[in-house]
C-alpha cells in the first residue's frame, strides 16, 4: 500500500454537469462533452494534492521512476539514486513519447522543496497520468543537507488584513463556456509548465496590500473560515465536497484569483487546476498557514521533518 500524504479530507471529484449552484438563478456549469471526458479521467484521483512520502519512495526505488526537475547544476550537487534530470517544460513530451508511464508503480517528481513538483504533478494528474506524484518537501525533505532551499518569508505588518465571522451575500458570476473550449489539453499544459511555479506564487504582504485587484478564495471548511480568514476572502466550503459549478461561479473570469488553504500544497494544486482551465490563478508563497503561525507567534518550520536519506553526487 502506498504511503501518501493526506493534509485534510478533500473530495476532488470534478463534476462537469449542469447542476444548480446555491440559490436558484445562479449560473450553471456549461455542459461540454470535452470537459465531461476530462472529468472522467481525473475523477479517480482520490488523493489531493498528489504528494508522496520520501520513506515510501526510498523503500520502492526499484519500482518507481524519479524525475528531478531542478537545474543540472543543482542535480549534480546531489540527487536520488536512479533519478533522471528533466526540465519541467519537457514533462508532457517526455511522458508522451520517451517513456511508458504505466510500466512504473509511481513516477515521482522532485523539486527543491516540493512546491514546484506539486504544481507539475497536479497538471500531469489532470492530463490522466494518475501515477505521477510530488516528493513531499522535495530534495530538501529527502536529505536535510539541502534545507538551504527552504527560505520561508518573514512577514510583518499584516495585522489589518484579518477578520472572522460568517460570509454573507456572496456574489456569483456567469461561467463563460468559451474558456473551456480548449481541445488540446496537452498543449495548454505544456505552455503552463514552461513557467516556473515561482511565477504563480506571490508574497502575501504585497498581494493583500492591493487585495481589491484579486478575487481571493478561501479553500477551507466554513467552520475554519469563520474563526479567521483574509479580509474579503470568499469561502469555498470544502466540507461539502468539490463541485466545479459552485467553485467557478465565485470567480470572475476577467480578474486574477488567489487561492489559499490549510496547507500550501492544497492551494498550489487548486491553483494549477484553475491555470489549466484558463484562469489567472495564484497562491501564497509557502502557504496561508505560514501567515497564521507567524500571526500567533508560533513559528512553523517543516525542516524538523526533513530526512537524511542517501543522495548521489556527480563524480568529479
């Protein structure tokens, strides 16, 4: 049995069907054959986000394909035995023509500290590569000697951006069917993966200082949202399961959207999914929980969980 990482229960079943969203009169998800077929491919994904533990990978190296997405220079500093160094921008072509993905139990993507690999593995899972996963905390989580990759942001002056309580009178938007008439999903995915995840991660202080420019989606349960959330954030209640119509009706298509969740990997996966659909989506760098911990004066440092598993260095 695979030992995957669960951060909190989320039902990532994408329902591309004409269902009512909230109150009568609200917009419905376009009934498109292409998206229904796409949904069938990804509806079997019962792990969200697609992350795998380093201990499991270490114990099954003979049955997995490890793809290291870092630069060749970083790869030479040290990598997992048997890993292949590949550019993120080449991932779709590599899996389509250079390797037979089904011949491996799992395909494990490795980045510096996990964020990039989660982004890429989510895009690939959505394309149907359902055995592609990101290594938790990346190479830094595999071997703590690479912990220099983990560079958390120290925020200050964010006290005015919080509020609590229930949300009321949430505005909904029409869902534009033309956004989803992209038949070549691999082409779109390749275009997205040509960018670094860093292009889609933003600092919370700069974003919140101009938060009126964004739609901010709080992707947590309503009960957690009510305790504390970003001012003006709209709650998508994950305890009710996942429904495309309900989510997309909260997002105006002509405005960038920031998504945050209990764990940065969840937000990055949702951000990647929205990117694939055509939205200008972003996530907070290192996640919303970093803000909460700093606000509470309780520093969060995942480096306590970093392992000391073996790496291979390039022979000089």
